[in-house]
């Protein structure tokens, strides 16, 4: 997992093993803790991250078929 934290927002990029370079992305606002989940391939990984960071999912975006 890679985490990028900037002033006001954060991005998590999570590679899912065995899935040919597919990633889950979570982008969040540091102030509101609302987040967008992009290409959720592994629900358990996404839910675990969101829960452990106190985030609230506002949007889910799929850019391609999983």
C-alpha cells in the first residue's frame, strides 16, 4: 500500500495480489473525512482501510470491469 498525504487530502493506492496490477484507490478530504473509492476490487481491503481511518464513503467509481 502506498499513502500520499498532502495539505487537505490523502490518497491510498492498494495493489491486490494476484490481480494483474489492479489497484484500489481511496481519495479523502482531511477536513470532512469523506472519501471516494475508485475501482474497488477487494471489499475487505477497502472496508478495513476506511474503517481504520475513520472515513465515510461518499462516492464509489468504477472505471472498468472487475
